[in-house]
């Protein structure tokens, strides 16, 4: 297996035949030039949002496939209704059509960051390191990720838990423009994130987190069917909660199935702040709804017979319909879209319709 040399001098598998890069966009992908040294070996899946008649230009030398709304409608037929329109949530169509084990997704306004020494950060390499090493959700290690070079389990860490669990998700962070909601953007319009924290940690079991989709990697075989970015954007009462919805769902399912989620390194450079007034219009209802959505996920319990990601997700959709539809009728529609998403996923991925889990159950 081909490898690249990591800064810690530990070879990291390149996984060029096992990983797809998914990019949602409405514009020419000139940003790929900066990523060329890191992305060129990989296959790109580009999901074009908005007007399908617009031609998206991709720099020469990249291996890619591009899907627009007409393609999504053609491939999914009536089930295309579950894929958001005029929202970056459309990226999850790329997860569905990929045939690779791993996915890395990035926004087109994200560039290569530099570490404190000035070295360019290969974000993809760090995500791979995160995904290929175990997570420790059941007991917190105060040295953060014990599987990093130069770290280990601290005194008092139970030996029976040191094997860890499989890592399903690697959540990266951002320098420059922070991932703030609209009210925070309005209050702190000039704030920039300059802090580079050289750490990766496992999010503990039972703890939710706000997942950002602009710098994210995951094991598609372990958690892919739950990486549905919701029903957002055009025709919906909410936007900019797509990745967070997926994050709440995958965390509940990972906790249930004994999988891990890591956050921290790698950093990317987020170059462009979106308009806070536009964002406020998209987020407005979500800002109120999240105060009820989060307690819902905090209290969600999945039955023991939910032994696959699909079963877990369908059970979550039932609970969404039962409990969150009281918040707003939108959640009835979202719950139905969750079911449609799983049906479409299983149609396009018949061999993985009941993925094998770490405990050997199907």
C-alpha cells in the first residue's frame, strides 16, 4: 500500500484507491490548484448545486465525476426529493454514489492552512491518521489521543479500555474564519481564529457536538448511511443546519453501535465569511428549534435490535416523527426524507444495505 511520510515520521497510508473527495459547489473549482499536491492522486465527486445549465470548470489533471441537479433527478427518480437544493447539503448525494470505503468532504472556500512552523498542512493525511487509529469514547485520556506518536494512555486509564473502538468520523477545524452562527457573526464580524491547537481528541460517549461539514472525513462503510445532511435550502424553512443534523444523528448512532468520533486536527484555512444577514434568515427557526432538538437527541435511545446503521437511522426517523413533529410540521417532512434517503442509499448500494458492524452483527 502506498504511503506518504507524516511530519511525525510515521508513514501514513495514502488510501488513494479507497477514498473519494466530495465537493459541493456553485462555482469554478480554482481552489483545487492550492490543493493539487494533496488531492491529485484521488478521485473527486463534485456535486453542482443550483442552476444545472451552468458549466463548472475543473482544473486539468484531476480525476473527477460531476453531478448536477438533472443527474440527481435522473439517478434517484422520485427519491431525489430527499436531496437538498440550493444548499451545501446536496453534498450527501456524493456520499451515496461513492463506492469507496472513506470519504473526505471540503467546501470550495477552504484552502491549505499552515502550522505554526509555516509548513503546509496536508489535511487529508491527518484525517486518514485519525480514521485509521482507534477512538476512546468510554474513558477520557487527559493526553487526548493516546494513539498519536509521542503520546500514550496516562496512569489510571483502565487497561481493559485501551484497545479503543473503531473510528467512524474525523472532524477537522478551521483557521481564519470561524464556523459561527449568524448572531455571533453579527456581534463579532472581525473575529478570526488564529489559535492552532495541536490536539486530537475523542468526543466522549453520550456527548453531542456541532459537526461542521467543510472539513470532514468518515468511514463510509461504518457510518455512511447516517451521513444524511437533512432537508434544507430551497423550499425548506431552514438552512445551515444540514451538517449539524447529520452530526447529531451520527453521534447517537456511533454511541449505540460502539464507534468513535474524533475532533481537532487537521486545520484548513477558511477564506470567506458568509453574509450574516443571509445566514440569519436561513438559521432563524433553527436557532429556536435547536433548543428542543438537542434535548431530543440527548435523550434518544435506540433498541438493541438496531444492529445496523440503517436500522438505527430508520428508528431515529420514527422518533423524529413522533417527538419533533410537535415542534413544527417540518420535522414530519424531514422524518419522511430520512426514510427516503435510506431507501435510495440501499438501492444504490445493495451490497452494503446491511453493513457489518464491529461486533460481527449485521
